[in-house]
């Protein structure tokens, strides 16, 4: 029984070493580095897009508020709600 366990461990040790070396080599691989760089650029673009959308939304809020609440600058007869006549 002990010999069988030692044989399995002896077979797994080289496999574990191979996996470790493969991972180390993969991190140094130029293709892998290029992929990491492209992912970082994509994250920055997404972040910049979110920031610009927030800025545009913030800039649009006052004009949207004026349209909804009828400021004198945007006063137009079509924006006034009709009065209700109670009989």
C-alpha cells in the first residue's frame, strides 16, 4: 500500500514541476504580455467612456430640469399643462 502511494506521488511530482515551469514561462511570453496590455487598455477605454457619459449626464441635468419644470427660458405654450376645470 505504501509503495503504491509513493509511486503515485513520484508520478505527480514531475507533473507539478512541469505545471509550475509552464506557468512561469507563460507569464514571460510576449503574446501573454501583449494580451494583458490590451486588456488594460480596454479597461481604461471603458472607464473613460463611463466618465464621459457621467459628465454629459451632469451637463444635461439642468436643461432637462428646465424642460420638465418650465423655466422662463424654456417657456413655450406647448409645455404648459392644461388646467382642469371642475364643474
